[in-house]
C-alpha cells in the first residue's frame, strides 16, 4: 500500500504538470498572446499621450506645490472609455484634451463622448493627434487630424490642436528617421495645421525624446506652445527653444481617470489660449 500511494502521488503530480503546460500552450496560441508574453509592441491605434514616458523617464513623486497659480487638466484616449466628466469637474479639473486620431488610420471610437462630454460639463477642451512619422507625411496626418476632430473655433472653450510626438510604441524610438528628417516631418505637420485652422498647434513631447530624435531642435519655441511630459516633482529641463512650458503632464496615474496635467497659469490663461 505505501508503494501504491507513492505511485499515485507521482502520477497526480505529472498529470497536473501536463495540465498546466497544455493551458500555457493554449494561451500562447491566442491572437496577440505572444506579444503580450514577450513584451513586444502595442497594437496600432492603442498609443496615447505618455505611452513611453514611464519606460524612458521613470515615474517620480507628485509635483511640489509652488507659488505660481496652475490649473488642473486631464488627457484621455480610448483607454478611458466613457469618462465620468462630472466627477473630474468636481475634483477640480477645468480643462481636457482628447485623443482624436493616430497616423491616418485610426479614430478614437470614444471621441464624441469624451470631447463633447468635457465641453458640456463646463471644461475648456481640445483634441490631440498621436504622430506616427513612419507611416505617412506630416501634411497628410495634419489633414486627417483636422478632418476628424482636430479643428478649432474661437468660442472661448476650444483649445488649439496638439501634436503628440514621442517614443514610437510600435518600433524604433525615432520611427526610423534621422534628426533632420524628423524636424522636417514636424514642421510639415505644424505648417499644414496652421494653414487649415489658423492656429499654431501645441507640441507635446518629452525632453529626452526631443533631444534624441530631433537633436534638441530649437526652432519651434517661438510659435508653438510646449506641453512637456515628465512624471516627477518638477518639469525639469525643457527642450531647446522654450523658456517656459504651457502645460506639464506630471503623472499617468490620476486620482480619478486619465493622465493629469498642470496648466502654467490661472484659468483665464487657459481661456486666452483657447481664444488665440
């Protein structure tokens, strides 16, 4: 009997091991499972503001309180789904940016609820475009953005569009472009956006990416407001050409939903940016 129990125990353990292995093989056979296990790149369209900030710049502490008046804002994408704007408004959030497009192949399916919902609750809101410089030209992507939610109107409640230019979540960090080619791509997008809307787009980026992929180009600071991403207690060193930031994305773990941001000024300055 003791021998019989030992063999039974060994058989049960072996059977359990084969069950686990079979389950693992089944999971790996599912679509996208290999990418999830290996940590490969995301599915096209799933990028959002700050998608590479934690991986490249780290996640620091919350910002220190300063003397300058700042206004709280959020940015959202399809990851947040239908947003409870009333809760955000009650928490002190007064402005919002919503992902509208990516490349020339993706439109945010939650854009209407997010863009109109923030406006209805009383926020000043705008739209952003996640750039993919390796797929189509800057001109083509600016047109796609404007045609699908990225326009502007002087109603005092609509902010100029944002070019979200940062780490490539689908491949090489700089999208396979040289620094000079990247600057040209960005310039083409900005020029086309202004021609279509009459406004200079905001540039969202991180200093480390900007340095790596544009050579720390200083040519856009005079016209295009800066939205800097840095998850730490201060915005840190800014990209060349900007003496100050207009907005600062300071965390990707907001107390309610979305990435949280500070506008560098009181609410009347947010209105001023909206009015142009």
